[in-house]
C-alpha cells in the first residue's frame, strides 16, 4: 500500500509541477534586415529559419545549440560597371547565403507562467556565400567567421502546464566573415523570429 501511495504522490507532483521543464526544442521562421554591406544587399528577407535545442542548467538558466540559415537577395537594374580597362553593361542579382551554428545560453525571468520572457547570447561560427549572377556569368566568394548573436524573446503557453508554446524573439547577428573579392566587410543583421517550442520534462 505504501508503494502505491508513493507512486501516486510522484505522479501527482509531476502533474502539479510539470511546468518545470528541463529541455527545449524549437523551430522558428526568421525575418532579417542587413545593417552592413547594404550597397550589395539592402532588402528585408523572410527566407530564414532557426532550429534550437536547450537543456536546463538551473531553474531559469538554459544552454544549448542554435542552427540558423538565411538568404538575403537584391536585384540591381541594368547599368555599366568598369573594372580597370574593361567595362560590362548588365543587371545583377546579388545573394548572400548565411549559415550559422552557435552555443547559446538563455536566462528566463520565470519558467512556470504562461508568459516567459528571456534574454540570451550565442557565440559560434558563421559561413557566408556571396553569389552574383549577371548576364550568363556568375561569381562566388565563400568566407568563414565568428558569429555573435544577442537576443531577447518570449515563450507563450496557452495553459500554464502546456508542453507547447509560441515563441517570438528579436536578435542581432554579427559575423566577422568578409569577402575581399567583392569588397564586402563583416556582416551584421537584425532579425525577428516567430515559431513554436516544445517544453520537455
């Protein structure tokens, strides 16, 4: 009988205090705007996403991994470009393919309510591919760099003990990756992410 009571109490405690999750899995869409190299690409892009994984370090402090991707594009109307003794007249399609992986730590103001604000910082690696299409020609430059991403956001659960939550976040990305061939410096963007997370016990 004591064993049954113990099992019941353990099960009841998980229901009553189940909101104290210890793992987070998430997926979000990412809308970004470039803050640097705007002569190359200066458009807002909704072609991005993020996968996230976190494990609890303490009740309000979580650490894990972010995998991110975004594509910035811009069309440049037909004009003449000169290079040394040569010149070419063409329109341009400029692309920046941005891939990142960061070790990220988030601090939550609370982990037991429906609305859970947090702030975080990610540090890792960035791979950028700059691609230009003009006439029947293309040019490409690849670069690796350090990626730093501070962010703030919220989780919102429809019920306080729900394992699903909506997520919204703002982030700033700085990548030290550059392209000497295209005369492009370090890339910085600001972005907004909207998605969902699974809170696991």
